[in-house]
C-alpha cells in the first residue's frame, strides 16, 4: 500500500523561489573582487538568477551541459549556484588553488561549455586557454567599468550579459535525481576525481547540515562562510541561506585575519565556517590587536581536525564554541558534527574539550561503521579502530564518468580515514589510512601527535610523518613551524610531549621548518614530505 500524498521534486530552483517568497528582504553582504562591499537581498538575488537563466539559454546551453566557475565567495557566484542548476545544467565549481595541470584536466574532463571567472583569475585562464578543449566562452564576473583587457578572444562581461535579460523566468521541472553540481577531489595522488551531485542530494544535505543538531540555521542566523564556494558547494550554506532566510556575509578574495575581522565587526555574524588555517590567521590577528568576537557564538571547522589549543582559545578568549564538521567531497561534504548540547555544557571544561576534539555524531541519512582490512565490522567501543565506512543518500555511488561503483559489496564507501566509534555513537578520526604510522606492528596516530605538538605555545603548525627505521619499520618524524619570534629546541619539544602521548609514540626526531605544504583545500600535504624525509633516520 502506498501513501496518498502529493508528488513533488526537490529542486535547487525551489530554494530560491522559496527565499523570494518568504525571506525576500534577507540581506546578502559581499566583499567584491573590485574592492567595495556590495549589499542586496534574496529577492534581488532571485531576480538576477532568473536573468542569468535567460542569458544562459540564449548562449545555447541545454539541460545536462556543464558550466564551470573559478570564483571567490561573492554575490555573483551565489547567483551562479541557482541560475545554472535551475535550468538543468551542472555548475562545476573549480578550485583555483589547484595546480595548472589539474585545472586543465578538470575543465576538460568535465567538458565545461562556459567558464565564469573572477578578475583574480583572468591571467591564470589566459595561460591555460590554449589547452581548454570544450570551452565556447569565458564570462568575467564583473561590470563594464572593471572589464579588463584580455588575450581571451571569447571573453564576455557578466553584468552586460545579464543586464538586458528579463527578471521573469519559469524554472523548469524535472526529475530531482538530475545532476546539479560537480566538484572534484583535491587530487593528492593521480588526477582529481569528480563527484556529481543531484538536486535531491543537494537539497537533502542542505536540510541536514542546517538542522538543530548541526549548524542550527534559521532566519535569525547571520553566517560568514569563509570556506570558499568552490569547495564542495561551500558545505551547503548558500543553499541554506535560501532555504531558511539566513543572512550571508561573503568575504570575497580576502581571507586574512584583518579582513575577516572587519566583516565580523561590521556585520555581526553568529556563525563562522572555515578551515583550521583560516582560524589560525584570525586568532593571530585577534591576539595582536586585542580584539574579541563579541557577536560570534559558534565556529564550524572542517577540512582537517582542529587542535585542542584552538578549541581552548576560541572558548576561553572569545566565548565561541568550536564545532567540528567532518566529511569529504564524496559526502556532499559533511557527515558528522560536534554540535553543542546541554549535556556537554554540564561537563567540566576539560571533558567537554575531549568531546569537541572528536568528529562527532553522524547526521540522519548517514550510516557509519568501522571495519578491518578484511571487511569485518569492528566493535563501536571507543577502543577498536579501523577503516571508516559510510553510506547514505548524500554520499557518492560512483565517480563522474566512471563505470565502476565506488562502493564495496555491502554498499559501503571507504572514506580512507581510520577511526574509532564510541558507545554513544561519536566518531573519532585516528588518521588517514595512508598517514597512520605502523611501528613494530603497532599503530601510531599522526593526528594525535600533531594536535599534542600544536598545544605548545611556540608551535604555529605541526606535521607528523612515518619514515623508514631499521628496527621498527617506521617511526614518527615531527616537522614544526614555530610561532614568529619564538624559540624552541628539539629537547624542549620532546619534553613537552612526554606526558601527552605514550612513550613509544614520541617522535624520533624534530625538524624545524619555515612552512609546511598544503593541499588546495588547506590540508597538510604529506606525500612529498614522506618522500623527502623517508631515509632521514636510516642515513
């Protein structure tokens, strides 16, 4: 027996229609690439999204065509989220921080018909243009006044493109499983892999991450998403703004501490969203200028784990709850969070920090388990750890243009993370499977060591890698970036770690470096470091 309810499709165009009807006056504040702050409403964004839709159809785009973006968090990029997907095309948010050869690969592999780019990336695209095979044109996200001289023969001005188009447009209805957006992994090994999201998966993910147990988004929220909009649909927040009428404060190209604080000071967001490297810069600026985050109640951190010292500093200096959000491109991207609860507030502060360091509980719609290398499920007792497996309606089934499923025989996707699951359901990342160190047959978590090291006040950033050892096969090597102006010796570092990790976990050596390499999404890039230092202990 079936239910007697109406049919309806979960479409991204429905989000912007809803926003216009019920949250028309909600503000979107955007720092522009040109410099000035731009302000308008969700109603304005809806009108301009329809103008864009008309313009795209006039360019000849058809359902299923892929449209690329190389752009920062601005109001024009926001319009692309709705205007492109709304007509049945696919918006491919390309990460400009990738290597040029990766950018070329993605644009060609996705077969982008048009590429929308910010002024910041004109020279970059000029350097790649001869290798871009499928592009019919480049649209520069600016107005006539700021349109640059360019070698790109097929360049158009965004504002001129949409200016004469009507604000009326009937969004088409189609199957909610239709592709809506495409994002590629950071490609630390081999070519980046594309993950093709549907309208259904995107809307479901937006509902999930906006819920009371996650980001708690509502019409009274003011959100500053520092996470770039080219990074996995900015964790669903642009869509959440439309769904719930939350005010957005978009930082544009400036994500240094001073620029972020300027927006916080003027626009009073209560929720910040970004990666640890961004928060390190913000905290450093706040310390240097003796400022506090008066309006902010919560900061969501994703991309990589936040060290305990960062959690403490947000709480004790700024009264801000730092919440982990864990996931990956293949998961739309978020799958767990450490959302604040009354039970957490009743705990002693140090115990609460222990909970905040975990990656938290899975959302509804995300099934999660851990298994050994043979696929046997392990106990969720907070002690056993193994490969972290997930499944659900917002999780990839296969990669873009692949004929092979990305799932195992039981329908699980292997995240590549090694994790524990505690009796209360909280998940705790132990390491990436490729980063965990096996020394004498025993596992050492590089993440735990890194977090412990960053707890030293003279350490700005730390990285732990496994290197060859004649007796133990692998041993941990600690690479440290010191806080500017601070002095720290190897002996002092090891002494600091002695009561924080097991004795046999202590690094065999400490190397001080001026900087550490990162992926395009801000994660530590350990591949090259492992190659560079692999024989450091056996020379």
